[in-house]
């Protein structure tokens, strides 16, 4: 007998309309030592309808920072009544 799906603590990922977002990236600072990423590291995501802004510089990869910033933005918007 198949088991029914269990609820998870993770919310389903929110999809954003690209026209509602402004995404900016910038290069890493040179004082990071010998290992300097070759791609932009910092990411700022602005949700234009709500004016919410999320900045992420935790990861060395721009792609990871962008995903983390979008996840944080989705969490913030889910907590508000936008």
C-alpha cells in the first residue's frame, strides 16, 4: 500500500515574474586572498511591486547567491500580505 505524501516544512518555491525583479551583481572584493572567484559574487534582488530588497554575498558563486536571495525574498513575501 503506498504511503500518502507527508507535509514538509519547506514551502513550495515561489515563481517570480522576471519583469517584477531587478537583479544586480557585482565582483568580489580583491582582499579575499589568493582564491578569488572569476565570476560576480554579490547579488542584490529587488522586488519592484513591494520594494523589498535582498542582498546575498554568503557564497562564492553568483548562482548560489542569486538562488539564496530569491529564496529569502520568497520567504519575506510569504510572511507579508503583498
